[in-house]
């Protein structure tokens, strides 16, 4: 795990003259704030581990990413639930009720996983990826006048990103995903940013239903960039029946 | 200013220690919404009664009905599923009263909202113009007409989404120019008034476009005015001049022609009141108009309006036109027409005859949508909420998912959990618990038969058995909560006398004389025997102005004297908690009366309020609980067209008054209520038409409370539950909200606000009893949120925490860190909950989860420490946790339970350890066997050993996989059942629980012994490592937040597994 430093020496509080902000400027500032495009692209894999907490609930979580691939793990009582996508297949193992075999996930799940698997983040080269962005001004997010950016992903799902007005890092993402034609809205708060290989990552990620005060928070305690992550982590397990 | 800082924690070197810092100054408070909003708030509803729906728009999309519902004073709600679920879409906007909604026919993502309801009852709210969303209601742009106050209808051009017409009745309470029919051709950037009224009280009440020719516009103009004491629809009388009329344009609004009996045969003669119109979508030549006039009736034209014929004029066609003038024609059948009224009525013969269509719905209908794809599918709104019919409109489902209830008042009792009491617009009076296991469902709300509901209190003499509540006009009853009998105890008039009770007549309970009850007419009445007798303790305290007592003439063309306009009445009463002889009375016509001798003599102090216009409606008087000479008063002048707050305080029995809230302080909206905190005299809460405002410095500074997306809804009353320190908020449009525990506000002072981080005290924390409630109710119901069942930690941060870890730890009395919690990062007050549980036990891995063992028992009550670490700085504060006072067990019994739970917890750990060793040895044996050639004797022995080891494992855990209900129970499963039994009841466990623990421990010991023997006799001789160990266990607790998991995992199967496994 990398040590972090406040402001990291790189980020400087910017004055609030950015009234004529547009979407591209905002995204450029965000990429710069994260550590710059070169640093972001120098990360080709990411492995993170931590704890998920919500009320008295607790579980171990792990996350593995390579460009276009993602695997998330969630462990209770020594049993691990897996949710993964290798760019083609999305699948899960949900062992808590006695089944340990992998199951294929739906095309709707793939939409969400496809965004999760975007290692550099969907805002980098958003246009090439087919996403559309729209700057929506500022909105008060728990006392912070955050810049607001709507992203309509190429797959049809949507998200509104909120950026800290001084440091241009994401502080909230409100997502809208479609499952069998019905919208499913979530809200994720991001914080405790630390630098990993020159890139700021949130070490606290709190998620819940949009507008709900009840959130589950993942606190990461280990992050490793550029380790070797085998294809088999992400691929539908060989020999298993889909 | 004598706020005392009792609990502030200040940095002293690297560790921050609790210190009493003494008095702190109030002088410079930089507070804003963010300062307070992190307190959070919860809405307990209810959608049981729901509230008035003023406008509906809908369309079908991919087989689903998309609904937009406008509440009279509760914003815009959207459903993507035909009404199964709704989400509020207007909460960020500065007004909540909705008059009209229109979906752009050429692009349904474009939605137009006209704010300000046009059903102009006495309690109606106000709007501030037109809004448009281009993303289906997610974001809104204000498009202007800010002074229109109310909008009756918006129509968007069928092919050009930039062109729209806005029909604005305009201001209800005052003359204005921004009223009439407006048109935009540039999506609202500019507006042209295309049709103006004949005078400054005439605006537009209804609008229709010819569906085949959008340049054909039909507009109804309405002359109307409400004052505190009267209302007119049309002119001042049946025959007086009225600006109302019906107009037609054939050129998109450039030129207009008025309908007259001379030019349009069969059209009625002037003067008119309110007119409602409808063009049949399937045959635009057929036009309906319901015209309020000297002979109010429905009229129909079969030739596009050239000639007319009178049709129905039944009571439900012509009753209360200001409230009900809305006609809806079936889009597929020009002869099927509905008319909103007290009951919904329907005709299938072109308006010749009507019959009741409202079924079992509440009544007082305002809008209706007919599904063009299936005209038997109807969605309607009335004073009781939203209703859906699937049989053409004779039977109705109630939508129990719209908490847009319109409370006038609220009270609380001292039960635990306390109950909330209150009355609502046209929805009688209700009681609900402030928390209930499983959530506060609609069924938890208990109604009492009545009309409109207002003040409601438990009888202090018999608080569990009797309540006082009232219907409009002071119809107070004392009701038995069990038998539901009601006794009318309203004071009666004397010989040739009229008692003037306000629509919302004040009831007040003395806080110095238990059971003493006050009610106001023009006199103040007092009862000391639960309404058996009344004494008048004042003369007429109002102006008794005869000009304001002509209610029998109210209504304009159609008389409407429902008690809603009753005036020159007492409106607010407050007896001093310091001195029961000091009683303040405010009247609707502007008097602030004071007695200091229990009613013998009275002084009108309003003349001492400098700058306050005469006759201002006294919406609230509040005697200070700290000082008999101090009182607060709010004045509501919106009935004169002044929407500003006017709030004053006196500290010398009314001899002088100081204004403490005005627009210059950022406070918006006419004021309804001010309340002093029960502990901190400088902590004030102010409810206005546009929200809740908080001051921590006696009114010098105010900030709007926006926690939990609390909208800019009218706050009509506030109550503080003194035991729990909760602020209970009665909104007129969004139900009851509760800010749990306002203690931290009492400790916010300049020092706390200036510090980078300050831990703030809360009320004493309890381990609340663990009740199990709730059931599957489907997705189509509202459920109110409960008070937190966890310990709450509160702190204030000067700025948002963005970089690095904000670490929040719980430390026990021995100095050991027993939990680490995710900290909240926001600027201002933050709150974090701690479930107070021990970590769940490590559990052997089995075929399925061991449900109960996924959570730990609650720690013992006692003294803990909160430790926050931010940027290397450490802040600490004590956290005292007590038993729930309702607990039927002692602390010693609780300790016995905890010890028993931890004993089983320990057995799980032992079992997990054994499992790790068993699996470790098994794997070691397998590994070794794999290195040996087939036929090797040792290999064969190892294979046998693996089986024997596995046999031991099968004694510990159920191992059959596959997901079926195997019914397989082994030691782990038995232990889990015992653990559940002990953990879920925090009193002393039974001897049989402890005996069962003994038995299971013995069984576990036997397996341990068998394993030890196996190691000695079989494993060691084969050269296996006796210390071999694998990870075949783990801990984890999925108890509290299954819903949250979905957002990470989308795995309902896990959730259902947990639900089944969790013991109840």
C-alpha cells in the first residue's frame, strides 16, 4: 500500500473562476487531478482489498481489474461470492445457499460490468468510447457546491458525476442502470483519496439506493497496481457448465 | 446570550480530550444549510391518507405507463411503472405547489411544470412560475413567469416542442399583471401574453388546443379573489361585474373572439365565475364547457363552439366551481366525459346525464387521466391522493405510495417510542408511532373519524385512553382511543350569539396545569374538567370588524361558506410554561393579546410592533419556556399578497418587539410557526411556507435545513419530544418528518464551528429493544423510516474531508479498539452509526451460511470512547451506552446473556479452529499422497486417512452442496440455532439454553479428542505435519444492510438466503 500525503504536492486549490466550465474542461481537470493521463494509463492492472460495512454488517471484499476486465469478490464465513467479466462473458458464483458453480449474468449486468471494467475510467476518451457528456452546472452535495456532469454511456445506462469544486475529484456518482427495462438508481460517495502509482484513488466508497441515508461502505486497505492478473481470474471457469 | 459549551472537545496536542470550556459567545456564527443538514431527517409519512393531488400527466411507453403526479403542496412525483413506485422529482426546487404538468408530445423527455395550484382553497400554497425538464424530470430549468403565483394548465404544441401555452390564473390574494394566457415559441426563453384579463384579478383558468389545428385555441378567463374573510369566483356577487369569459383564437393566439349568447346560440349569459373546458380529442368539433354563472351548467357544442346546448346541471356538476372545474373527455370516445367534483361523475351520453364514478375513493377530485390505449384504465387525483381504476372508473385502487399528506399541526406524547398526533387537510386526524419494528407502514397510522383535521393531543389526564382533536370550525371532540366513541365538547354559543371559530381553530394545553385545555373562538375558552364545562376567560379579543364577518355572502357567483373564510377569530394560543396566568393569544385579524392574570385583564400588544402592517394574521404566538416576559410571534401576510416572513420576539411582556427573521436574513416564505428549543433558549426553529429554518443564536442568523433532501415544503407546526430530543416537523404536503436528537445543535458555538473538527454530544445512547416486524407488502407502498437502532456519533467538520483516511474507532473501557467505522466526510454536522456489536464469530465453512453466526452479539452497555483521527490529529469523546428503559431485564441479566452468547461465540471460534486444522491435515494428506506412485502402501493409507479426516469434518458441518433444502444439521448448525436463541433475547438465558451449550461443547470436545487421537495414531506415523492448518472458516455479518448489497452485487439470492437464515 502506498503512503498518501495530503494534497500530494500535485493538487493545488484552484480559484473559483471556472464559471464558464464546460464538460470537456471539467473532464480535463478531473483527469489532471487524478494524476494526469500518462499516470492513469501507466496502470495496466489494479488489485484492491478491503472491508464492506453497513450497520453491523461486515464482509471482506476484493477487486481485480485489467482493461476491459473486472472481478469482484465478497466473502462471508469463508465463502466467496464472485462477480466477473472478461470483456465477453459476465458470470457469478453465489455460494451462500449451497451452490458453488458459476452462473452466467445477463446482458443488463454486462452493461454495468463493462463500465466497472474500464480501468482508466469512462471519462478518459469518452467520445471514442461512445459516451455522451453534458455539463449541468453545480449542485450542493452535502455542503459542497459540486460540478455536475451527466454521462450517458454508449450502452444506454447513465450516471451523474459530481466533482469537488476545488480539487476536481469525484465525490459522488449517481447511476441509473436499466434492468429488463426498469431503471435501477444507485448513489455512490467517494472519498479518502490516496495516491497509487501517481494516481488518486478513492479509499472509501459508500453505495446505496439513490437518496437513501443507508449506505454500505467499502474501505480499501490494500491496493496494488500493475501486478500480474491472469486471464483465468476473469474468464468463465473452464469446465463449468454455463 | 448565555449558551454554555458543556461538551466540546478541543485539540490539546496530538490527542484531544474532553473539556468543559465554559461560556462561549454567539457573536460570529457562519452557518448555512450545510452546517445543520448532516443531522439527517426521516419521513414517517404517511401515504395512508396521502394528500391532495392537483395535476396528472401520463403517457404510455413500451407497454408501461409513465406518470407524473403534481401534489397540491408536495412537488412532482414520477412513476415509470404505472404507479407501482414513485420518486419525487421536484425536491430541489424552491416551491412545491404544482398547478399543471405537460409532457411534450413530440419528445416525452421534455416535461413542463406550472407551479402554484389553481384549486384555490383557503389553505392553497403558491408557486413561482414555469419549469421545464429536458431529461424526464431529473433536472429543471426555471423558465420565468415568477409572479404568476399559480398556473392552471400548460399545453405543448403537438409537433413543435418549443411552442407552449401557459394558462395562469395569477395571484389569488392580490391584484397582479402576470396573469392570463402566455405563449412561448422558444422553449420558454421569452413569453408573450396573448390573452389578458379584463382587470387585474382576472387570469386564465382553462385552456384547450384543437388537436387537429394547434392554431385553434380555446381559453377560459377567470375573475377571482380570496381574502382572509371572503372569496369570490366571478364578481363580488351573483350579478356583479366579472372579468370571466370564454375566448377563441383561430390564429394561434394573435386575435381572440369572446363567446357570447348573441354570437353563439345557447351559450349562457354573463356574468361568469370559473369555466372549465374540454375539446373531444377524437372529434374536435365537440366542445364541452362547464360554466359557473347564474344558471351554472355543462354546455356542449357540436360545431366547434359556434352554437351550444345546455346539458347536465346536477349538483356534482356545479358544486364549488373554484375547486372542481375540470372536464376530461375520453380520447377515444367524444361522448364519454368525466367531471371532477366532490365525487367524480361520468357521462357516456355526451353530457346529458351523469352518474357517480368515484367508487370508494376519498373524493374532492381535481384531475383525471384516461389511458388512450385502454380507456378503462384511469388515474385520478383527489384530496385523498392518487387512485387507479381498471374498470372504467367505478372502482379504484388507492396508491399507498405518495406521502404528500398535508398536516396542519402535530403533537407528541411520552410513550416509548413516542406517538405522533396530527390533523390534515380533508383527511381527519391520525396517530402513529414514531418508530415500529420493520418500519412505519401505512397500517401503523390510526385514523379518527372527522372532517378536515387540525390540532390533536393526547388527554394529559388519560393519555393512553383519550385524545382531543377537532374538525374545521373548532369542532373539538374528546375521543376514546379504544372504543372510538367521540364526545362533542365544542363550547356553545349563548342566546342570539355566534361563536366565531377559525377553520383551523387553536386548541392549547396548559403546561403548568395538567389537563387544562384552551380553545379559541373570538373568546378564549378554558376547561379544567376535560370539556365537561367551559369558562370564557376573555372578552372578544379580535377586532370584531363586521366587514370581515360577511361569510354568508362569500363565494362570488356561487355561495361558498364552509367555515374556511370565518374571520375575526382567535388563531393562536400560548400559555407560559413559567407562569400559567400569562397567556398569549393571536388573532387572524391582527391582535396580539396578553393576559398576565389568567384572563381577568387583557392587553393588545400589537401596537407595540413597529413596522408591522395592521391586520396581519397572527399565525403563531409562543410563550418562552425560559422566561415569562418573553414570547415569539409570527405573522402571515400572504393573504395580503406579502409572502415575506414577519417574526418578532418580545422580552418585556409585549411592550417592545424586535424582528428576528426577515428576507434580508435569507429566510423565505410566510411564517407559520416558531418554536424554542426545550433546553437552549437561543436555539430556534422556524417553519415557513418554503421550509424549515434553524437559528442557534436567538434569531440573529438563520439557515434552511436541507438534510435528507428535505424539500422547500410548508412547515406548519413543530414539536420537540423532550425525552428523546427529537424535532417533529409537520409539513403541509410531505407528511411528518423527524430529526432524531437535536442535542448537537445545542453545542454548536463559535468554537465548535471554527475548529477543523469537533465531536458533539448526543442524547444518552441506548441499546434499543430488538423487535422483529414487517412483512412482504410489495413494492407499491410507502414505509416510514425508523429512528436509528444504533449508537449515533456526531461531529462537525469545517470542510469536506477529501484526502487521506478519516478514521473512526470505538475503544472499550480497557483501551482496546473494538470497532472501526467508515466516517462521514461532509462539511458541517456529520453523523455515523455504530451497531454496537461484537465481531461475528469465526465459523467453519459449510455448505451454506450459518445464518445467526453472521452477526455478533451487542456489546454490554457501558462506557466507550469514540476516537476520530484526521490528518494525524486525534479527537476523542466518551460514548455512554445504556439499556433501553423498556427492558424487562436487569443489567446483571443482560450480562448473563452476553456471557452466554460469548461462550457460544467462543465455541464457534473453537470449532472454526478445529475445522481449519482438520482441513489442513486433510489437504496435507492429499498433497503427500499425490507425490506417491499408485500402488504405494502409504498412498493407500493416506487415502483412508483422508476419508477418516473428512468423516470428522462431517461431524462438524453440513457438507451437502447443491442448494437444495438438505435438512442436514451438524454441530455447526446446532450451535447456530442455540446462538440465535441466546443472542436474540438480551435477558437472562434459560437453563436449557445453558444446558444445550454444555451438550454442544461436550460434542465439540469429543470431535477435538477424536482428531487429537487421529493425529497421534495415524497422521504422525504417516509423517504428516500435526500443525497443518488451512483457512476453512471465516466471519461476516450480513444482518443490517441486505438492500445495500444489491448495489455492489445485484444478488437477490444472497439476500433471500440471509432472510431465510436469520432467526426470528
